[in-house]
């Protein structure tokens, strides 16, 4: 099977590339600024704002599966409109599509969110992700849209780097004690996305960890795992900051987890020790 990973040089994208190549699939991947370093992978420069380029890459690769793990931040043209262009191309070329979305589509007003909950974003990024969900499923009803949360790995994520730098005193800032999410391990997430792609399923799915933790609580787990002094991690309240966004968003993964062989581990489990 030929698989195309959109955003293959990113944190999640690189793990998707690794897993598809390891499984023996013909793997192609796209990048915005520079290609990844995985060998045996065909790399393509791609700007999701460029409809002609999206079509050209899809035509050349002819993928059976496309996984969109790209991240355009709050750029509406990339994050909201780009996935719709990709979905239209996937329909044109008969490709299965898995689109990765975010818990940022929710405001946190109800805290607990299952797949039936309607988006109510409070940030430009969340609004763009919510619009992408709607657009993707409108033009490609057989697509999978998978919402996820804070993605953690073995030191390669932005949050893990921040924990190391804060513990070392080389970075200013705090870890919020009132910003609650459900962290997921990047390897679990990638495996679950690929597993969903292999099933005859569509629509919204939630892929996150079962443990709800503040960013500070997660920082302590990471520090202990990595042999850092957790007492050096500064704390603060997001509610007292000027940073916009939801405070407490917990994705209910029970319905999706029942479909999967892949176990989505909680942070208390995957931070016990490096794997």
C-alpha cells in the first residue's frame, strides 16, 4: 500500500512515517520547510494553500491512504482551507483520508467532551481546526477526523523540551497548574491513526490519553522520568496570564478505544520510564 503523510517532517508526522515504512508500506511524505531524515521515503515540498501543487503531489504519489498531520497554527488558509483542498484531491484520486484535528476545537466550558459534542472554539487556531473538520467531512464523507490532545514522546515534543529548559533555568516561563489536557504518546497516537485508517469507519474519533493532567503535573512526570529536579519547575495559573484558550478540556476516548487494538496509554504509564 502507498501511504502519503502530510507534514511528515513534524513530530507526529515523523512517527507516522517511521511506522508506515517499518510496516513495509511504500511511504511518501510532505514538508513545508525541509524534509525529514527518514531513509527510503519520497519527500515532496507542499504548501497546502497551493491547490495545483496539492493536486500534482496526489497525482504523482497516487496514495491509497493519506494522513494529514500538518500544523499551520492559526493561519486560516493553511489550517482551515488546506485540509479541504486535500480532501477534495483525496476524493478525486480515490484515496482514504485521515485528518488529525485537536482538542482546541472546544472551549472547556463543559470539561468532558465525547465525539458527539459540537465544537465551540475560543481561539483562532481552534476555529480553523473546527472549520477544517466540517469542510473535510463535507467533501469527503468517508474520511476519518481524529481529535487529539497534547502529544508527548521520548523527549522530542515541545512540552518535553520546555520542561528540560525550565528545569535547567535556561528558559523563562511557568508550567500552568490549571491548564488540563489528556496527553497521548506519539507512538500510540500514530498507531491508532493507522489502525483507524484500516477499518471501514468514518467521521469524528477521539484519540488521547485516559489521564487528565495539568501541564505542571505532566512536567513533574517528565522530569522524574528523565532524571531532572522536578522542584525546579516553576508554576503559575493560565487564568492569570494573557494567553488565550480553554483551561480544562478532557477528550472522552472510550467509544474510539473500544474499536482499537492499540492501547492509548495515560501519561502516568508512558512516563514511568523511557521506552
